[in-house]
C-alpha cells in the first residue's frame, strides 16, 4: 500500500552529512529513502541510503539503516589554530546502523530520530590516520568505532487522499 509520506529535517550525524539537513521519502510505511547534506568540519559532505521501519504504528518506531557517503574525517590544525588543508580530508564509504524514530506532534507526523551507526571506513582513511599518528600527530578523540546521530524531522504529506 503506498504511503507517500515525506520528511525534512536538520540534525547532527552521518545521515545529515555531519551537521546539516536530511530529506526522506517513504514509498511504503516500512521503507524510507533518504539523502543528507551538510558540513563535515572542513568540506561539504553527503549521505544517501534506505531505512527499514519496524512497528510503524507505534510512537517509538525502531529503524535499521544502510547508507553510502561521508563516514570519516581527518581534521588537523597547526599550533596556530589554522587548518592543515593538505592533510585534512573527508572520507566516504558504506555504513549500517539502527535507531528509533520518536513520533510527536499532530497525528504523530513529526519525529525525533536517534541512531547509532557502524561505519566501514576505507583503507585510505586507515592508512592516512596511521601514517599521521606515526608522524607524531595526536587525535582527540581517537577513532570512534561507532557514530551517533540525532535529528528533528518534520512530516510533509505527499498523499492527496489523506483523511
């Protein structure tokens, strides 16, 4: 059964391109297709993917997500606080995750989305990170094995037959 629900929101996390916006379309109430665009400390970043919606009629809807896009960044500054551009870079790859949409508002059409992600960072990122550590650069924090996301999303109905 077609759902034709859409969301537009803003947040922090990979699915928002680090700090940015996200649009999602649900062709059925169980599947969401999304794209996010934001700023990842040094450059614009994006992600696109799909999510499976479980318990869709509940106020708390668990989700499972798979996406491709920004999933790591090396951000280096010199002692004067200036970015070391030739060593700073945004990296792209696949990521999977799980979370929940907490629905609120009129007819539960808006949602607060919370997720934890497992990024599969590419070999170029790991090589550059390890080379920089071996050269004496310190990272604070170290590589996080998982990342987190939080976003506020507003429902935009595309269903003309809505009751």
